[in-house]
């Protein structure tokens, strides 16, 4: 939780808090409306442009690169 609370990047969902009291152990994250990214990119019947798909993949890569830079 300490690590999650220190992460700030436009391509990451923001950690807001957590509950460690059973039976409600949970992580509270920023609300992201609509469908999941996985559903949008790979399972959706909605046609998205190659440009949007590319931009989403670049955003994912930037988020992952940031995570890797913080956890070394």
C-alpha cells in the first residue's frame, strides 16, 4: 500500500486507499467509467481505429515503463 500510494502517472489508475479489516479487505482505486481497457482492445464489438489502438498501447507501455522505473 505504501508503494501504491507513492505512484503518480497519467497512464496509471490512481490508488486512493485501502481497507485491511476482514472480511472487507480491499484496495480503493480511481473510478474509470465505461468498459475495461482489455474489453475495449480485445473483446469489444465496437470498432476502434488503428490509431486509437496504437495510442492505447503506447500509453500502456509508458505506464509500465514508469512502474519499472519506480520499483528498481
